[in-house]
């Protein structure tokens, strides 16, 4: 009976329609089209409109009907097009992740935010709460709590915003991924600020120096990777190609895995600092609205601490797309499991645009992360104390450096760090450091023996 139904012409036709529709939005990697300005600009405008609607009261049903169009537009521009630098897949590597983030944001704004996107202290867009003495709050201000989020109480109504104000609010909605200053992100952990947020000029100088540090560190890591055999090609590099025996091979792969993680931290840090300099220096944002991105992830002593405090929170709103519904069913465990499943999907399908289809090693790696939380909870129940200290540090490095090697190897195989991040003529490492270290090359070369097998 079931077999007969599957062989029915209508069933076969329905199957063809589903496949064709899917392949329209997510074609095979080799069938993707070159990106055009018209294609991505239209998707940005649609997402911007959705963000503007989220800042207007009583727009939930409009957003609910509109968000599938925005979601499919973001998926199509991310997966059906390619944006590539000459001789590399580096640009494609970032392209898929950027548009997946936009697609998840469309789901968040269209499906979950019944009241709209609320700033801290609002009961609905445009309606602020006030304290008993009448002081209003619209986000971060000097009386904020330890995380930089303000505490407010009663209610007051704002006047209708102008079109220009609505456009700026919509842009803020789609760009603020961490939720700083918004109701949805009021519980997010923010690293205590070490820069002087009270004096703008001093904060700009301190941030500029941090940008220089990130640039120099990233330049060294990027230049070092490009010295390794196989990493000078657009695709197909592996961190497991070095060493003359298994001990050397996996020791070197651990070092390269750690270096890859550092490069991500420095790359994200550099881009974030540049954006913050523009925001504070040119757009006159308050310095407190650009808190640090990472909080010493290399010194964390538990996986819960690593993901909730040490690592960046750019994907926080994206991963809650599945975390929220599972939290309503299973509580906190559902939130953790759903968030990491979403993160695995994000990292897996984000590699789709870097050729070769999705990578399921990333999906597996992030999906099993809740096991680390479970083991830490069992450790606390058995020992009566939280995991920490030297043992906790080893535990984190086993998960993040050793356990993530196959995940990171897939990134390098798809083109991570193959593009020209820093042109050689602007690279202090390639122009100054490497020439000075040339006499040491004969002593280092045997260590990076390439296993041709």
C-alpha cells in the first residue's frame, strides 16, 4: 500500500516539486551564480523592513506573514550565489555564515517577538518605563548594573517616531546581534570594561591600541599558516599532514588547532574594534555601548564558563531560534540542547558556500557539547564543588583544542585563512619578522615533515 502510494504519479510529481523548490534556494555548490548587487541589496532591504516593523507596536501578524519572504530571500542570496576573491574560497567561507545569521534573525523577529523588539525598560516599542521620580531609561546609562544594563520601573509613552528615526531603529535591530541595550539581551554576560568609558578620547586611544595588537597577532598567525605546505592552495589543506609519527602528527595538529582558535579571536576582535572606533568616533555612540567581545576564553576552566562568558555572543540570538521552543518543553536542558543543535546547523551549512556541501563534522561537534555540561553537573553533584582549577583547564582544552581538531580541519579544507587577509606589503611579519628568522629555518623544517600518505 505504502509502496504503491510512493510510486503514484502525483507522489512522484510532488517529490520533484519539493526537490526543485529546495534546489532553487539551495542549489548544488557548483551551480551557484555570481553575486550581483541587485540580489543582495534587495535582501538587505527586506530584512531592514522587518527590523523597522519590529520597532512598531501591533505589527506581529504583519511580521509573521512577512518573515518567510525575508528568510527565503536571505537563504537564496547566501546559498545560490557565490562571492569569491581570485584564487581563493575565503570570501565564500564568510558569505554563507553571514546570510545564515540574517536568515535566523528573520525567524527571530518574525516568529518570536510578539511585542516587537524592545529596548530595556520598554513595555512595547515606543513605550518606556520610568522610575517613581519620573526618570526615563532607554538602554545603557551611568546607573546601569554590573552588566551594563539599566534598571527601570513604571511606564511612559513616547511620541510617534519620524521615518528617519524608524529607519535608524530598524538598522539597530538587525545589526545588534548580542542584544546589548535590548530587553532580549538584558541577562547577557558582559566582560567588565578595562577601558576608560568616561573619557571618549582616551577610550578611542585604548581601543586603537587594542586594534593594533589584534592586527599584529593576526598577521603573525595568518603568515605562519601560509608557510605550511598545502596551506598556500585555495582548498584542501589539512592540519593532519605533518609529523613523522603519530605522536608528532597529533601534537602538531593540536598546535595548529589552537592557532586557528586564536586567529578567530583576533580576527573577530580586530573587526569589532574597527566597528567600535567608527561607532564611537564618527557616529558618537557612547563608549559603554561597545563592551569587550571576548573575556579571556583561553583561561576558562569549565565548558559552561567558556561558552557563556569566555566566547563571543554574536550568535546568541541565532542559536535561540531552536533553543526557545525546546526550553518551553524541557526547561534549561532543552535551551542548551536546542541552542547547540542550531549552532551545529549554522557551522555545518555555513560551509556549504565554500564548496563541497554541508560539513557534518561541525554538526556533530556542536551537537555533543551538552554532554560537557552534563558531565560538569555530575562532577558537581558527586564532589560538591564546581569544576575548576588545573583540572578544569585541561577539561576545556580537551574539548576545544583536541576535540575540535576534525571540525577545524574541515574549515581549513574549505578555505579558511587561504585568502589574503593582510596584503604582504602591509604585513610586518612577512616584511620584518620572517626575514630576521631565516637562519632558523633549517632547524624548524624537519619538525614540519609532511606525511605524503
